């Protein structure tokens, strides 16, 4: 037997042996079951080499679990994500073995939409969103977030744009799986963030550039760049990186301003429309949430739509002004501020206002106490 064959067999045995020994331990410290929650497994270089080969992920009942590989800026494998179930106050083991993995269903997506004036749109099973691009500049858009309601777990963004632009079927009308009935105007919409100076909300305008970092099936990540943000006669650059995950109630947003070294405040907010609304807030936990009547373009009632914002640190105060419910936080230029925002629908899993508010409180706990991941 020649040396090449021996070396190949040795490598195969080593890979098989290592894969047989890799266990992923997940620990949930909450008195709250974690269901279909996306977790990320970072691997040491030793295991990264192994995982470059096809592998399968199994739960404790030997059922195969789909996953998504994650690559760094150098296109090198760095981790993988999957949806896990861990009971309250318990641990669970998943196993990595060699084999051909099953493909995950597409549950998240994010894309630039040049056919609709440079929108950038994204979604998961619970809701879809968009922010406005440079081709809409003449209409003076804001840097707010638009919310599209969904009653299906299927992806809808591409379908709705196609129907709206090419088939004459407005996405402002519910055709059985949801609609766009959320008005943004020149507001923060469903969870936008902007500087707050001298007691004023400095609503911004469209993003200038974008970068897609990950695009599903279980997690999508992208960055929107604004090249000229005016704050108190000075010009700054802004970038906001948004992450949406399968089953995630809210989006994670990481915002950074670059420019002169100074401090100011940031306001993340919810537009309060002229419809019947109900608010919930807990300033100590950094939560604001809102419920209001959803109404189609023809003024047809469409249930209730919901929005929430969670700020995690440096919270200064809660305010209700300029037709917004706001959380205000202290911020220093050059640092990255993380917060969470998003929405839902009474026909998409949240039958009543109290269900949405409870889901937001539980999501806050999940953010504060993430599932602990350990590679054994």
C-alpha cells in the first residue's frame, strides 16, 4: 500500500473519529422554554478543518437538524447556526457526525430591490420590512422602517414586489397571506433609530449604500450605509447592521456613527398613527411596544398590527413626542450601539395585544440570558 493511500486513510479515520466525538451542549438558564431559537456554534481551528467536510447535526433523539454555515470576511468557515429546542432550566446535547446534511427551508432573506426605487427589504417567518434607498430621494423618504404584515411562514417579499410591479396586484391589499398597511412617512416607522439633539428627533433620510453579509436560510445579515448625516452642523457617516433570524421576534440592529469625537443621544422609536392604539413600556428593562388597528388601503379593517423596540444599555429616558413613542440612550461617536426592533400581526400568531406584549417581554429575557453554547 503506497504512502498516499495510507495518508488518505489516516486522514479519513481522523476526521471520522473527531466528528464522532463532537458534541454541542446547550444550556438554558431561564424558566422559559426556548423553541426554534437560532444559536451559533463557534468552532476552534481544529474543528473548523473537520467541519469543512460534509457533516450532519443530530439532536438527542437522533433526528437530523438543518443548519447554515457562516463564513468570515475572508470567506473562511467560522461557525454554523441552527434552530434549537431547549426546555426551561435544562440542558440539551446535539451531535456532529460525518454525512450528507439535509437542506434547511428558507426562512429568512434580505435583498436590494432596484426595481422598486432601491428599497432594501428583508424578512423572516413573522414579518417583512424595508428601508428606503437613494432612488427615492426626490420623495424625501425617512430612515424609518416599513413593516409588512404576514400570516404565512413562507417568504413573501419577492412575490409581493412582482405582483405590485408586474401584475397590477397591490401589496396594500390582503390576499390571504398579509399586506403592507403600515404608513412610515417622515417618521422612524417600526423601530428606526436617529440622533436626538436638544429635545428634537432628527429624522434622517434614505441609505446610500448596502452590503449583504449573510442571506439565509436561517439567518440574514446586511449593513446599510449613510454617507452624510448632519448633526448639529457637523457631518457624520452612519452604518447600521441588521440581523434577522428564523423565528426571531425582533431584528437585531448595531448602529455606528463615524466622525468627530463627541457624545450625543440616540432615539429609537415607534410611529404613533392616528388610529386606535395601546402602548406598553418598561423603562427599567428598555422596552417600548405598541398595538394599533391595521387598515388596508381601502380602509378595510385588517386586525391589529404590533411594533416593539428594546434598548439594551445607556438608556436615558422614555418619551412620547412628535407622534413617536421613544427610548433615548446616551451614545459616543465611534462606538456601536445595539438595540432590537420589529413587528407582528394579530393574524400572524399574536391574537391579542396582550399576546404581543408578553412575547416582547419574553424576547427581552432571551436577549439578556442567551442560551449557553459549549463544544465538547
